[in-house]
């Protein structure tokens, strides 16, 4: 299935960020950190998606063993998490065009979490 | 039960785009708890030994279930015995038994944790077979009443909950009649009765 592992998310994020050729503009650790932030946002917006972690802390992923570490996320919302990773990454850039792209990604993330039409 | 459960879950998945199975199971449990608590449809008869020097006895359901209420107690002759249950499972007889005997009580039950490995509550199969379509209404109503979800819909939540409440009322009456069509819903005035019959 698509978007199973941490590496899947990072690879797909690089495609959307147009950052597929080394040396990368966004490092693996930055993108993984964005994914961790995304999980915190998901906890706020759609708690049932991380119900397994109600009695423990939300997992924090690292760049270690990325291709074998699965990300526990319902298949319906994996693309949303991917959009969050991209949006958060583009917030770093200070160009106007990048700001707009960041807003698009982050708004799409929120819209997909809360509505059907997105 | 698996086939009926699969059908129920498929119906819910189709009608609630964006809903996760985890959320559905959570509300499914709550729906069944509400259903059983209001209808007394799931009952269990339990025999227990009584002695003439004790008024308090403890009983537990045989399966994974919570006790909702005590439906009644009879002695070995089928005569109703006055009893209370202030705490579920703790039966207090109003009077000491005249002699050692085997009493039978009936408990109304509801679902309880732990659920099955798949996360579904356990209860008798026939209830899902009979009320499956109506249980869907209950889960839909609860899901749609959640705030800020893709499937939130106040108007439809009210619609489905109203249908579910109707089902609860019907199921409650059918349970009282023991699923007998035109079953007697009244009892002869007790002053005419020579001996009190079973309470349930």
C-alpha cells in the first residue's frame, strides 16, 4: 500500500516539493520532524485517528530505519499527512510564491481532516 | 454473527465517508450499551443457592457482560421473591428465606469491555440478526452528532437518532412479550391470583 513507511512519506514529499535531486534543500530529518508535527495536529483535529495513543505518547519518528518503520495512519488520511509535511516545509522559505504554496498545502490538510469536499 | 457484522460495518463505511473503523467501533459499543440499557432485551437466568440465615448473595453473568438491572427473583416453586440490587451483582433479599432453596433470578445485561480481538462488543447473535438495520441508525446518529468531522450532520443525526429511539421502544415491548405476536402485555389483577407468577 502507498505511504506505509516513513521513507514513503519522505519520498513523496520530495516529489511535491520538487526536491528529488541531492543535495536536497530539505533534509530527511527536517521532513520527518514535519511529519511528527503533523501527527500532533492530527491529534488535535481528529483524535480518533490516533486513538491507539490515548494512553501513551504519540510516536516520534526519526530518520533511523525509515524504509522499514511503518507510520500508523488510516489509509484515508495518509495523503493529508503528506500535504502537511510539504506545507510545513515550505513555510521555511521566505519567498512569496512559497508562502502561497505552503498555505495551499496546510489548508488542504485541514480541509481533508474536517470535510469531505477537499 | 461475522456476516451480519461485516454487513453492518460495510453499511456504516458507505454512509459515513471519512469515518475510521476505530471511530465506528467506539460508537458501535456506545450504541449497543444504550440499546441494551433501555430495552432489557438481553437477559440471563442464574440459579443460586440460598440459606435461611443470609439475605445477601452475589452473582455474575456467565459471559462478558455488565449487569443493567434485576428483572426478578423466584424460588424453586416459581413464586416471586422480593429482592433488591443496590449494586449490580449484589442481591439482597427483603426477607430471610424460610429454608434452604435454589432461587432463580433474571438479570438484564449490556455490553462490557474487553471486546473481542477485533474490537467489537460481544452479545447474543440473534439481536444483531433481528435489529441490525436499526442498530445502523443508532451508530449513524451518534457519528453524525460528533462535531467537526467530515460526516458531521446535525439534521441527519436527529433523523437517525429518532429512528433509533423508535427501535428501542419497539424492542423493549417485544422483549416484554418475549417476541410473541400479540403477546399479552397485561397481567391479571394480582388480587385474583392464587399464587404470584414469575416476575418476568
